[in-house]
């Protein structure tokens, strides 16, 4: 063990030093400790850059503080020793000045205390120093590990943001501007990257194609599947050409079948699959044709109530030879076609329309939330305005701060005024 005695200068031992030396020799259990006499300034140089991994194993400090010493220098010395977990006994002439240090584990005693008592305090600190030093080393190692983990988490977080940007660039599409229809989308991923995708584009001057899919799962695996779905869709809905070179537009059911086959062929038995909807809208006649693959049925909201377009078909990416049916309907002026992923059902537990009349849907009694959606889109023909109101409704739901699933909603509204003006012309 080693006991360090600090005072103004180590050149000449004082009477107190001699008494303490005698006390160490007579009261210290076992061999008397090595006594190192230093000035406060020397200790500050010694502990200028304390390293808890190299803190003393069996050393304690007795600091003799007289009224003539620089109190600021003593404070800095105490701070330095606290940083490395070293035990300190302060023997002071002005005990009241140093009493607040007791709250930080420093023992403060009167300079005229019995030297045997002071030696006992110092021995106790030296005895416990090995345990304190071990704890300090473990804490330091944990702090360094925590810093490494934090840096790794920040790196992963940055990569996820970059991945989200790439995903949005390759999967999101701009809504086409139509004369008689208003289109808008609400897209709220639960994580940085999303398992939902949507795609809307013009196939020709009169036909709009729309696609909505939900990859099973969350996070990066689901996001990667959305990239595969988008790439597959680009080739799946390419029109065929007859013998004379005239383009033959594929039916939505055929597009979904081709998309499913490409997904099965590229999955390599990874067990990844998705739900999806693909459809077309004739913007001149309002005719809708929709094919689905295990996806929530789209709804047509209008003054006459709610109609579901029930589609039959398994999940995408499961069976290569699966058949997918398609349904047809007409989107009348003032009506809205609403397509959504099941995250909307999770946000609105009563959204699910029950009691439909099978394929093609029928007039049903809507639950309260569907009634709100119907009223919302009936009062606002601008789909963008409606989506803003829908987002407010989502924020008002219980648990909206901890969204359970990705939410994507696509709305296509046949504007009544535009239709009437067109017919009048």
C-alpha cells in the first residue's frame, strides 16, 4: 500500500508529518505503507489526464490543507482525484470550508485530530481502493463500449435514411394531372423504410393504371421486396403485340398473374410474399377493372353508400400457377375509389366493411369510420384536401404516436363539376 501526503511543499517534513509517520508505523496493520510526500502542484501534473483503466490499486491520499494554501488549486486537485476514484482524507485547519466535499465521498477532518485516527481513515481507504479501482475500470470499459455501440447505431440510422431515399426514388410515383378526376395518396411508413408501395401512371391517353402492394413484414426485408415488386411491375404490365404489330393491352388479372410468376421465380424460396391490387380506370367512361391478390378490397364511396370491389386471388409470390380474378365497376361523378393497405384497418379497428354482397360489392351499412370517410369524400371533391383531413383523423386515433403498420391510401375521385361541364359541352 502507498499513502500520499500532500501539503504546500515537500521539502521539509513538518511536525505533523512526523506524528503521522509514527502513527502509520504503530497502528497500520501489517507492514507500514510507503509514504510519498508531494505538493498539490506535483499531484496535478501527475493526474492531469486521469485514466480509469490505470487508476491506483491500493493508494490513498492525505491532503494537509492550511489557511495559507491556494484553495482553488486544492479544489482542482480534489477534482482530479475524484475523476480517477482515489480515496482522499482532508486534514484542514478550516474544516467548514471543505465540508461540502463530504457529499462527494471525501473524508474531512480537523488538522489537530488524533494522528492515529487519521491513519485509521487512510488505511480504510487504501483497503477499499482495490475494489473501487475495479469498479472504475469496468465502468470505463462499459462507457467505451457504449460509445462504440452509439456510433454503430448512428451509422445504421444514416444508412436507413439513405435506403429510404433510394426506395422512395424508385417506388413512389407522381400523381398524373387529370381533367375529370382528382388523385391523391397518403403514405405513412411505420419505420424509416416501408413495406408499402404505390404506383400510378398513364398507360395511354384514356387509361390510368394504379398499383398498390404491401410486402409482408417490416423494415429492410419488406423494403427490399417492394423494390423487386416495382421492378417486376415495369415488365409485367407491358402490353403484348399482335401479328400486325398492334399493341394489345393486358387485362389487370393477366398483369397480376405475370407479376406473381416473376415474384415466385425470383424469390428463391425465401418465403417472402405480398398482397397487392392492380387496376385500370378509363378516364373518359369511368370504367374500372381491378384484380387483387389477398389485398383488402377497394371501396367506392358515394352518395348511395359504400361498395366493395371483392377480388379473388392468393398472395403474390406463393403459387406460380395461381389464378387471379378481376372485377369491373363504373366510377360515377361524385364517387371516390379508395384503395388502402391493412395498416389503415389497424389504425381504424372498425374500418372493415362487413356483410358485402360478394364480387363487385353491394350496398352495405358502413361502420362509423367508413361513414366518416364517405362523408369526407362526399363533401370534398378534391382528393388532396380529403387526404389532409384523413391524416388528421389518423392523428386523432388512439395509439397514433406508435403506429402499428405502414399506411398507404390511394384515392381517385370522379369530380362531379368537371363531368357535368364535359357533358354540357
